[in-house]
């Protein structure tokens, strides 16, 4: 694969981390036989692998989805890679949730190994999806996504995938029209609670605004956090929109605080 084959990469990819939870540590050699239409990797030993933590272009994006899949297949099909699985058992679709490392296509086979997920994210060819199994890589994947998101590259160039800024007129109605994973940014105006959950309200009238739901059973996942202390904080939230205009989150990877306060 030549450097020009993945034209959305403007420069060589940084080498993968050598140690840590989201690194080459614990990975094993493997060979990719093919990349299918659903972005699953078919390995030469018969395994099916899912690049966990990535939200690829949906089918309705047509040519964009096909272009990303073709670039990924050109890079990986028939190549020796290093595979790190996130779980000992396959998911309910029979796939191994994993991270993958391969030689940077811009540098040839002798180039250092790079994270395939981070390459896709930095190019805007995928968005970070906060899958619980990929929690160890959440910080690295979010960092890789920043440049593409800020420069409106790839998926981020399309209005339906850009973050919804709740300060914009008609933002809540915009949310109600969207499908799949969405990214929302705004200020937490108030916090409500029930026996089951806490509710982070991003509008002055919670019935008409956007709300993030955190179940009490998941609150410990967020560390020593007091929901009421979040009032006034600016946050970026990602997840699946529910009935109305709300997202229920279960892990810290689904919410980023983007103001001057302490990041989580």
C-alpha cells in the first residue's frame, strides 16, 4: 500500500504505545484475510474480529462508507498484524472485540506498528463509540478523534454527524430527527433525581430540553462524583438518543467535560 492510498492521512502515523492497557502489550501476531462489508475483520484462522470502540459510516452514507471500507481493506487484507482482544469470549454476534496494530501504510512494511483504530479516528473515517469493552482505549481514541472533529474531516464534514450544539436555535428538534449515535455539547443547567437515576438537564425547562440520565447503579463507575456539583459545567456527550431528547450513559467515556474544570 502506498502513502497515497489513504489520502486522508496527511502524515505518517505515530507508533503504537509499547505498554499499558491500550498498547502492543499482550497482543499476538495474526493475519487478516479480508475486511467485510460490515467492517468486520476475517482472520486467516477463521476468527471474526470487531474493531471495538469505533462508529463507522452507516449504510445510508453510500460512497463514503464504501470508500472507508475499501481503504481499510487495501491496508489490512492479507497483512500480518498484531491483535489484542478485549474479552476472552466472543460477543453475541460471534466476534472477538479487539484492537489492532499494523505497519503504517505511509512507511511500508518496515515502518513501526500503528494503532488501526487511532488511524481511522484521526482521519475522520470513524467516530469514537464508547463501547464498554474498549474502555481501556477510551482516552487514546478520544485524543485521536480531536483533530478530525475540529477540522470537520471525513464523517465530521457531514451535518448529520457533527456535534449538536445545544445553544443553537432548533438544536433539540435537530436531535429528535437524528438516528444512531449522536454527539451533543452544552451546559448542564440543573440536576434532578429519582429513586432510579440522576438527570443532568441541559435546558432551562427539562421537559423541552436535552437530558443525560445516569442510573444510580452505574454511578460508582464515575468515581467520586456528586451529580449536583456538575451544574454549570460544559460537557460533550455521546450515545444513542432515546425517546424524546435524552441519552442514558453508563461509563465515563460517554461524557467529557470541556470547560476549565477538572476533566474526567
